[in-house]
C-alpha cells in the first residue's frame, strides 16, 4: 500500500488503478476506454490532418498575403481550443519567439531543441499531440528554409494563439 504525500490517504499501485487522479485526495478513474467514449470519438472527428505539403503551403514565400498561413492557423486554433490551454501554447511560443536567424545556422540547433521540448510536453499532455504533429512538420520545413521561413513560422504561431483565444480557448 502506498500513501499520497499530500493527503496521507492510501492508494494502490496495482494495474487496476493505472490512470487515476488523486486531486484533493479523491480517487477518480480516468480510464479512457469506458468513461470517456464520447471524448475519444470527438477527438477522432477533430483529428487534424496536416501534411508536409500543407506545411510548405503555410510557409510558402510566394503566398504574399498569407492566405494559406492564416487559413491553417485558424483551423488549428479552432480545433485545439477545448483541449489545449493558452498557457501551454504560450510556453512553446515564448521559446519560438526568442529564435533569431543567423547565417551560421545556430538557430537550427535551438529549433531542434524546441522540437524535442514539444515532444516531451506532448508526451506529458496527450491532448497536445495534434499540435505537436503540426509543429513538427512546420519545423522541418523551417529547417530546410531561410530567414523568411522562420519569420513566417513565428507569424503562424502567433496567429494560432490569436485564433485559439478568438474561438474561446481556455
């Protein structure tokens, strides 16, 4: 028997309790197989289908008015509004915003580090997985591109935050 550090109440560590939440000392089963069937169906319906070709459209320098960039940013902001908090998005964005292009390519190292951090965060918070897939593809395009691709990536992320908030993101 193991005891919760905060409440000093016992809880089991057997397989039957995998996925439990000990908020405020209460044991609540969070097994998604039965209790959240509606959510998993909703998540399948809201699955983001985003390809490398889409990422290239978003960061396409020929798209001078940003039509594709803002279309995809709005789509992503709308789809993640209920699952991803503003603070989770802003934490990633604050790191991206700090990136500065340099001819030596040092920004690429930092961008790859941010990609790893996004993967770690998405591993901790499964609802960030769709956002992760979007960002991974975009980062890959930025790594192949130039200064203008990095700028458009930053603009895209800023637009996602704006649309997330506009559609009622928490």
